[in-house]
C-alpha cells in the first residue's frame, strides 16, 4: 500500500507539481546559500523590499542589488523555515529565521499568483528580536 501511495505522489508531483511549492523550495534553497540572483529570479517586476531599516518599492534589478549587498555584508550560516501558509489561494507566505555571521534575522516573503506563476511581491529581512 505504501508503494502505491509513494508512486501516485511521485507522479502527481512530476505531472502537475504545485507551483507554490516549486517556487518556495527554490527560494528557500537560495536563501540558505545567500544567493540573491536565484531569489530575484522569482521577484515580480516591482517588489516591496525591506532589508533592516531600508524599505522601498524597487524594480526587480534594483531589489537584487540591495539583496546582494545584504548577503555580502552578512554571510549566511543557516536558514530555518518556521511556518508558511498552506491554503490554496492566490497569496502565499513563508517566514523563517536567517542566521548570519552578524546575527539572526527574521525573513518573510509573500508570493502572489500571476497567471499560472507565483512571484515574490514582498520580501523582508528584519532584526530578530528573540
């Protein structure tokens, strides 16, 4: 029975994978690597970006540069997702804790559905006030 469930699960993912899970997994992996370019690949054309005290609406290219600067100054040690939305809606979010050589930060991002794709419309890195 377990074999059948695993088999069906595999084919459902291969044939009709969840675009939210695909994007969020790629973004989570990129955060763990401090890879701003891989994250920015999923940015909407305009993105609400907050990195510590710097907040604005940026173009995709500008936001990538701001994020690259953060990762250059704060090399990533680890990232742990704490929670995410699980509802099948047009808006999804992910929240986690980023550990860098300079401290811990709360990371959150909002994915919005545009057609058949999920794109990041908001990305935040804030001081973690444990």
